[in-house]
C-alpha cells in the first residue's frame, strides 16, 4: 500500500501541483483545504491529469477540534506538506491579525496534532525568500541572515520557521524541512492547473497573462531606476512543477531518514535572476503575443534584486529546477487561455 501524505492547502496553486507530483511518484494524497482561496473544481482537474481522485476534506485549520478529529480519522498519514495560509502581502498590512491568526494558528494546531499522532511526524513547510529581505551577497544562500520582515505576511513565514525549529527541538520524533521559495510562476504542462488570483492580481505573471488576454488594459512595471542592467527589479522565477517536485523529494528525504538535522532549510530557485523586462520579453516570445506595458514609480517594499544559491538544494536534497523562463511563460499562457475558454466554468 502506498504511503499517504496530507497536503494542507492542496486545492491552491502550489498545493494542487504538488498533489499531482505526489500521485505521479506513487503516493496517496489527502487534501485538507477550506477553499478560502481556491475552487472545488480543482479536484476534478487533478483527477483529469493523474487519473486518480485525491481524497478531499473541507476544513479550516484554525478549527483545532476539527483538525484533531481529522487526524483521528486518518491514522495512516505518514507526513504533512503544509501550504495552507493567506499570502497577500498588501492585505496582511491592512489586516495583520487575520494573517497571524490564520497562518500561525493553523501551523500551531497542525504541530499539536502531529505531536498527538506521531505516525505523521514529518513536515514540509512553505517558506519564502522574503526572509532574506535585500541580501548583501548574491546569489543568496541559506546561511544569509534573516532580516526583519517588511510585512505581517513575511513575518508569519519567519515566525513559522521559528515555531517549527522550537517544536522539533522539543520533540525527538518530529522532523521538518522548510523550503524557501523564490518566485513560483507558470502552470502545469497540460494547461489544466495554474494560479487563480482573486480580483486584480498583485503578482507579475498573472498580471501579464490577464493583460495579454484582454482582462487588464496595461501592465505597469514598477520602477526603471533600480541599480540593475536595465533598471527593473531582478527575481529568480521558478516553474511551479519544479517547485512541487521538490516537496516530494523533501518528504522522501525524511521518510528515508536521510535528513541531517531535525529541521532543515533549503532555497528553492533556479539560481538565475531575470529582470521584469526580460520576463516580459520572454512572455512575448513564448506566447507570440505583444504586451501593452508602461513604467510607473517603484512599488513600496520591493527588493531590488534577489536570486538563489541553489548548491545546497542541488547537492544535499538531490533536486534541481529543470524548466526555463520561456516554458514558465508558455505554460502560464496556456492556462490563461484555457481559463478564458471556460475551464473553471
Ligand atoms: P494559494 O492561496 O493558492 O493556496 C493556499 C490554499 O490554502 C488555498 O487553497 C486556501 O483555500 C487554503 N487555506 C488558507 N487558509 C486555510 C485554512 N485556515 N484552512 C484550510 N485551508 C486554508 O497559495 P499558494 O500560492 O499555493 O501558496 C502556498 C503556500 O506557499 C502558502 O503558504 C504561501 O504563503 C507560500 N508561498 C507562496 C509563494 C507564491 O508566490 N505563490 C511564495 C512563497 C511562499
Ligand atoms: N511587478 C511589476 N508589475 C506588476 C507586478 C509585479 O512590475 O504588476 C514587478 C515587481 O515590482 C517585482 C517583480 O515584478 O519586481 C515580481 O513581483 P511579484 O509581485 O510577482 O513577486 P515578489 O517578488 O514581489 O514576491
């Protein structure tokens, strides 16, 4: 019987791709999600891609009793990949308590349940490169200092890593891997799964694809006076399926007891930085669509440039990102076209 892995937030953007990768690797996935930022139709799309319908439980993870009952009813869970969280930086500035309650409350409840049910003692956690702020040295490696977060959202990631570190130290059975994502973009190669932003997108790639399809008038590029070759910000964009695969590898590492410490931290990026203008050019090239765009002032809070030192993840985790920027853009575009043709109804 294949091992069962709990994927919290598994109906969301990265979670749904991870469920696909888990199933492809022979695991059974059970999804726990309250659909606060995702749609029930995702389950059918995962099933179309993999041929296997994952189990789905609609539950809010801040409901401790409900979560306890869930673990009680699923004694065969061997590990947890935890995505469930709110993720809008701007909203977190306006509603910090909502973010601390949801993101930290869910994690604390989850860890308490994992302590109660030691069969499920391995955790993979979604962290972010925002913990580095603007790093002094590039590429940035895992030893770089964690700097005070600019937003409550970013702070929930830092505090979550600390909560995990403390809990692993106090509990000999628990192991965890925190994965610091750089900029996940793109969509499943089938065009059947991708990012579903609610309302006006904050992130670059959904804004690009929505502009290209005609939902938005014009892409605004925030700032052209940065200290970079073309004046626009530089990021390390990583294909969501490469990122998803890393979660399976991280879980396997703990299941096989290959981890070197109770709580390990890895960067997940490609190691290459691209400017916003290069990202736009890549989109135009791979989608074959001309984009309407213009410059505006810098967006407050944006770091100038960041890309990952991937050596530790490549060598220690045995994982490497494979897909390039053009493929990230072409898959994001296929997904947008499919959405426009009514894929999600
Ligand atoms: P997403 O919003 O698409 O997915 C998160 C899922 O969690 C959603 O389906 C939502 O309904 C669910 N959820 C939220 N709160 C919940 C709760 N209390 N109980 C149950 N379900 C709940 O987000 P995503 O882009 O897939 O991100 C996944 C994780 O990765 C998040 O923790 C996010 O902070 C982190 N992350 C994302 C990015 C990014 O650029 N997308 C970058 C770094 C880190
Ligand atoms: N960006 C932009 N216009 C947009 C959205 C984003 O110019 O409408 C830029 C943003 O300033 C940053 C890069 O694109 O330099 C990536 O931004 P995103 O919000 O996708 O990710 P972040 O790196 O902020 O997490």
